[in-house]
């Protein structure tokens, strides 16, 4: 039986991807390629004898990321939901492997990477996605328990505690904060009881404060953060150089490629502190433009999540909100550190910082969001949804 013209149009629409989301991903990836290249050329020329060393590798990672996004787009959302527990267990097992002597690769005093020849993979990046997928599935299966009892929150938080402990043993305090913050926000949006949420949130904040003060180098970072100029050639060096970059950029910047701070003054200029180079070369207007792109991307993901909640696709809604929260937390922390608003912490800026593992997982997340949006087009709008998701 031949399809009508209306049915053909509907079929085509269901095969199309979210053009707005794709455009934002492409814009950030392209702009990140340019800015990372600008920040890395002098450093790469000095360290590797090839100014295009990081540019070539970043370009390869972008191509691999695009392929990862395409492959992720082919996986049905239901398969992700079913695989959530297995993904979490495998992610925790890989994190544990980092602690085995001879397997984890140490860089700058932290064992966060597993080496495969010239390539280093960072399992904590994959754990961000794995934990969001697992928690979204748990919240969908145990919705009533989550909303009506303490045990509904304590079960996933026990697993979260185990993940955070593994991350702190590397140590990777930044990834632990991002995953824990996103998980707590997801539980709140999913309708967790307010009193248990407040109590557990307070305990988590106290624990984070104790860990920060207990570790001498973290305590020194907190002290330096309050007045970096008091020790600008030692513990405050990185932050003061970043602040100098912001000051030199003013409103319009010194021009693309004309940064002085990237000339061996600002460490990690192409990774954790690429936003300081953006501020110097493109000025306040460039910073605002990048922040607007991030805000638009996060807002679009939240819109997909809200649509999923209205259509009673709770797993999809939780995943969208979790990914949006991960991105928002990472962008906020990275820019806050670069601008001196937060203590110095090694955390990449999504799509802009150099780093293969980060890019691959980011593109996998975007592929999952695109798949969710495609599947939502054929789903009917439901009458009810969990109250916090309904009002999100």
C-alpha cells in the first residue's frame, strides 16, 4: 500500500536531525579547533619541534569524535537504558585499573590516564556519561521509591560515593565534583524528597570541604585563590598569568594569534586555560560570544529534555538534563578558574580545550541527545510527568 504525501513528509522529518543542535556543536568544535591551535603552536614548536603537533592531533580527534557521534546516533535509546548498569560497572572497573601499578600512566603527579602507545585515554571522562546513563535508568525504574523514601536516594548515592572515591585516589577532584554535582541535581529534578536531599547535600558539601582542607596542595590552592598576587611566582603563578591575559584583552582583544601569555608565560594554555587566551586575543566580546554559544547549546539540550518529560519519556528526559548539567558545571568551573572566580582546578573546557578523551565523550553525548530528539518526534504528548520535570 502506497504512502500518502503526508506520511512521506512525516517519515522524512523523523529521519532529519536537530539542525539547531548540530549547528551549535559544529560552531563550538570549529571555534575550538581555531583557538586551541592558536594557543598551542608556540608551545608545540618548542616541545615537539612541530608547531602543528597539537593541531594535527586535535583535528584527528575531531574526525574520530564525529564518527563517534554518528555511531552513537545509530544506537536506540532503549539499548542505552538497558546497558546502564553494565556501563557503570565497566567504568568503575577501568577506574580501579588505574590504581594498579604499571597500568595507569602518571602525568603531573596524577594517575588519570591509560596509555595505548602514543595515545592516552582518560576513563573519568567516560564515567561522566556512564553515570548519567545509569542514574537516568535507576530514576526511571525506581521513581516511586526515589520520591517516597530515604532508600531511594541512598542506593544511587552509595554508588556515587564509590565512584568519587576512585576518582579521588587518582586524584581527579575536578571530575569528582562535576559528576557528584550533576548526580545530585538530577536526583532533585527527578522528584527526590526535599528533606533527605537537603541533609545529604549538606553532608556532601561538608565532605568536599574537609577533603579540600585535608590535602595540603588543595589547601594551598584555596589560600592562593584568595590573593594570588601574594605568591605570584610560585603557587599563584598560573592564576596571575591568566588574569594578565584577561587584562591585556580588554574589550576587543589583541587579535587572533597575537597572545603574549601563550608564549610560555601561561602553563596549560591549550588545555585548562584556553579561555584565558580567548580573553586575550578576542577580548570581552569574544568571551561573551563563546559563553552565548555554550548557553545556547545547554538550553537546546534542556529543551529536548523538557519535550521528553512532556511525552513521558522519563529516561530520555533524565539523560538530557544530566548531560546539560555536566556541560554547565564544566563550563562554569573552567571559566571561573580562568577568571579567578574559583580556585585553580584542572578541568577542560568542552569542545575548546585540547584532549582526545574529552572530545570523544562529548561527541558521544551529543550523538545520544540527537538520537533522543529523533525518537521523540513520533511519541505522543502525555498528560502527566514528575512534578519537577513537568515544571523544568
